[in-house]
C-alpha cells in the first residue's frame, strides 16, 4: 500500500523472512473475493459425458497454459444443457471469476442466459452480432472458401459441404465461403449438397450423411467437411460405397488436428492454431476481468495440402 512507508515495509519484510512467513493464498483470495480460477463448462446434452475431440483438447491446453502465465487456474465444470443458473451459482460460491465457453457444445439459450446475467466470459466461436462480449474465432469465411477453391482447382464440380449445425455462426460463415467459391467458378448452388449434423459422434454422423448423399448424388466428386472428424467419417463412407479418395472423390477437412497427417490417406485440411486460440481466450478473459475491456480476435485459416485432395 502507498500509505505504508519504506522503512515500515522493510521492517515487515525482515520479520517475514526471519519467521519464514508464507502467504495464505486461499485466505487472501477469500478476503479479496477473487478466486483466480476460470471455469470451463462441459455442457451435457442428456446423453452422458462425451470425450472432447482433439481440436477442443488443443484449445483447452492453450487456455490452461495461458491462464497459468497470468496466475490463474482452470476448473472444468459438468453442466446440464438445460441448467441456465449454473454460472450465477458458480460465481456466488467463489469457485470461479469467469468462464471460457466453447460454442460447439453451447446452446443459444445458454449463451443468451450468460449475456442477460452479465456474466464475465469469453467465447470460442463467432460472436453474435446482437451482443457484445469477448470472443476468439477462426476465419471461417476464408476457410470455407479456401477448401472449396482447392477442390475446384483439382477438378471437382459436385462438391458437398458436410457437418455441423447450421445455426452455428462459424458453420454459417464456412457455408458463405463455400458458396462464394462456387459462384465465382460459375457453378449453380445446390442446397441438396449441404448437409448439417450435430458435433457429437462426428465420424458416424458424417458417414451417414455422405452415404445418403451418394444415393441421390452419384456424381459427387468433392467433400468439404466442417471438421477433420467429419472428414474421416466421410472417407469411411466413400470407401464402403466403392469410391476412391482422392481419385473419385476428393475430401478436405477442417482444424488440422494431430491425427490428420496420419489418416489414410493423409488429410488435406484447413488449419486453425488451437493452442494459440486457447492462449488468446485466456488473455481476453483475464483482461476483461481486470479492466472491463471487451476484445475479439480471429485465428487465420490456412490450407494444408495432403493426399486426400
């Protein structure tokens, strides 16, 4: 405190050293009403806990390391998707100062409840234009366009866009990029080639979607998948229907998770830097907690070419 003189401060420090005094951090946090903990909710949609996919784990690792650099810890919370009061209870209990929200598992109702309650949080995913809050997102518009342009350059003409719920802003932006690339190439947009699914059981849902597509789109020769796991499911379905990848149907994934380079065939994909996204999420939330400043950041999209396209 500036109210304490230098001589008194030194005397206190000398006594502390003499008696090997250690600060009681939990007591200090209690007195300051600050936990220096950030909560990461895992929303349970009623089907039991699901393992996080590799890209979300990469983001989670970046969040943890980014928080650690700033003196914060990460607390993982299990939250029923229909519980809209969890954030208030967690804040009032002093267990966390704010939250990191992963849009892939969060419902619109949950996000609206967080905004209405003025809860401190940062979102991984495209922010709604109707609200102002901290966010970090990928450049999905560019990513969707890069993936589609690459398939067009390779000769594909009947290109499907597969995976992810259509109401998610990032999926919406990837579709815009996909459609703009097709339009610029002089191709007619066909809504039948766009298939939305939930994020859960990505490989299984994508495999089912591609199998159904092949029944009424036998000329399908390209797939843009909205995650690498959607892409792996698509490739499996194509094999089951006797289609070779990439000779008959070229496939591009999204995220560039660690297994993408080791799939069969190695996956062409759109890279997003998950650890960087996590560190930016941590930085944005701590900045908001300390200053009230709202920030947003965008992770660039980069095409990584491998054998699947």
